[in-house]
C-alpha cells in the first residue's frame, strides 16, 4: 500500500492557546484521519506548543514535528533548541530549510545539512524543504551526510517552489512531473528510505491531482492546514 504523508505547517499563525484549542476542539477528527493505515498526519506547531500537543495526541496515531532545530547539539547558543530536547518531548519529525527560515533566519545549505545531522543523531526524521533554485547545490552537502549516516535513517524532501507558497498558484503538472522524477533519481542513489512531498498552495481542489503525480508521496500544507474543514478535505480527497 502506498502510504500518503500530510504535514500541517502552522508556521507562526497561531498563539499558544489558539494552537492548543485547535487541537482540543478537533482531536476526534484529527485522530480519525491519522488512524487510516494509508495516511500519516504530522502536526507542526511552534516550539512552545510542541510538548502540550505531544501530550494531547499521545494516544492517537498523530505525529508531531518541529518547524526548526539548532545545528548544534548543546552549548552557548542563546535562543536555540536542540534536537535532543525535541526527541525528549515526542517530536518524530522536524522541518528544516524552509524558504521562510532561509529568508528570515538566513539558513544556508550548510546549516541545513548540520541540522539534518543533529536530527539523524536523535532518530528524528527531517523534512528537508527545497525550492528549485537550490536543488542541485543543496544535495551535495546532504548526500555527503547520508553516506555517513545509518542507512536505515529515513528522510523526507519537500519541494516547495517559492512562487507557490501562500500565493494560490501551483506549478504546472508537467513541471512537477519533471522535478519529482529528478528528485527521485537523485535520492534513489542512496540507501536511506525517503519520501517526496510537494508544498505550496495545497488546497482541497488541487490535492488529489497533485497526489496522482508519480513520486509525490504526500503534501506539506501551510494556510489550508489551519482550518479543520479544508485540512480534512485535503486528506480525505487525496
Ligand atoms: P502554503 O504554505 O500552503 O500556505 O502555501 C506551505 C509552506 O510554506 O509550507
């Protein structure tokens, strides 16, 4: 069975209480979605909500992911959160290299590879975001890391063209076919299990079509994951 992955990236759109209430109010719907054996649902709230949401969802099949992590294991890095803390509070996934972190936090390809190494060390599955402009260069550092890692360590690549994030415009199916074929060929050269996701303006109207594209194993959803009806519609229609 081809399992589909759905990542809800809530960015910094909700306050602490709003995020907790969102989960509490919709826990039944979230857990029904996550219980389906052909779907994996990963909720990615802000750092402050990770632990309470991890507790709230502990007896469901929902997975919890962070939106970033420090490239260092521990030490004098004011304002950073390490991968071991994420593992301790029940995060099984972590987004890294999001175009917003690259733009606003000046995250580089080298940082992304270091963050990936920190996550691997804790057995957390990285959701590595890429946009077209950096596909080739980013893979150099990442693949070097993969050759030194446990070949069983899973990773996820999320292709998120900047022009599609929050704009309502998705690339053409033809373009996506080409990109995902290329990504699949690059990743296949390494033994580590991987999944390929598409992200950027995913909506109930385009989700099922996106998931018919060969090698797309799931979706990274921003805005549409903040409304339970659109989120459920995306997961159910897919
Ligand atoms: P969007 O965001 O679905 O709101 O376009 C996706 C993302 O940035 O992860």
